C-alpha cells in the first residue's frame, strides 16, 4: 500500500478509502480510513488519510468519542466543521446504542441502571434523565430533561410529568449522575425525590425510583426508602 503521507489522488483507485468502502463495505476499512472519509479533506501539508492517522495517534477511539468540539479544534488540521462532524458522528452512534438498550422492560433498579448508565456515566456535569414506562414496565421513552445541576429551578415536576402525559406513561423512573463519582444522595436529591413523588400522585403517574449514578455504581432512593 502507498505511504500515508501521499495525497489521496496519488493513491491507486483501489486503495482510496471511499472506493474501498463502496467495493468492500465499511467493515473492511481501518479506523483511519473510516475517519478519513468522515473528514473528507486534509491540509496543504498532508492528505486526509495522514491527518486521520495523526488524530488516532493522539486519541483512542474511546477518547475521540468523548472529546469536546473545543478539544478537537485544537488539533492542527481540524476545523470547526470537521470537529462538529466528528462529534455528530459519535453522538449518532451513542443514540443508536441507547435506542437498542431502551427497547426493553425495566423491572428492577439494575435494569434502570443499565438504561441510564450510557446517558449519565462519565458526564462532566450533572444530567437529569427520565425513563417513561407503561403499566407493564415497558420503556416508552428515555429523555434528558436538564443539564448542569439538580437545583429545584432546573428540575421541575411539571416538566417531568409533561413528557409522561405526552407519552401516555403511567410510571416513571428518574435519574441523575454525580460527576464526582460518589453516588451518595444529598439532602437536595432527597427533597426533589419527594416533590416528584407527590407530583406524580396528583397526576396518576407513579414514581418508581430515583437513581443516582456514580463511577461504575449507583444508589436507588427506592431501596433507601425515599420513594
């Protein structure tokens, strides 16, 4: 195969990533070739394939998936548009995984944790999410309702239950993460849980649980007797 530093137009047609994908399918391409197709163009000094190789020497795929647009833009050759395209690609991949996980029944706090974990784990700020269920505990929708904190001004029962009514949900499980990694509930976490439970009782939507997700672990406020 020709050297990665060569311009793509100098590569034989059968070695160009896009042509290889069309002929062999995406699964036959290397990580660098797939990233090169996403980036589309390189710089004056290097081909897009060389740029993709350099990006992957700096970041593993997992790190690249978690990098912010600002972090990506600090890489020479990654413009605003390229950074946004990379971020959008990985977000679509995450949403696909969530959709696969969400099509299930939630019958325990462990089930709820498995649904919430990919949405809440490793987030740098607090994120509040809800699992909306029917009367048989089948997931109807999972939604992130707020980002940035668990203050009462951010998490409002009316917003939680507005979505429940839209979806025809009769039960809801709420959850949020602690970026510190320690899932131990605060007094505010407990207060908000009680407010959500009372709001649900008025509207006929049962609050099943409130999970706090930490670093590879969680606390169920139902198990603690707060729901």
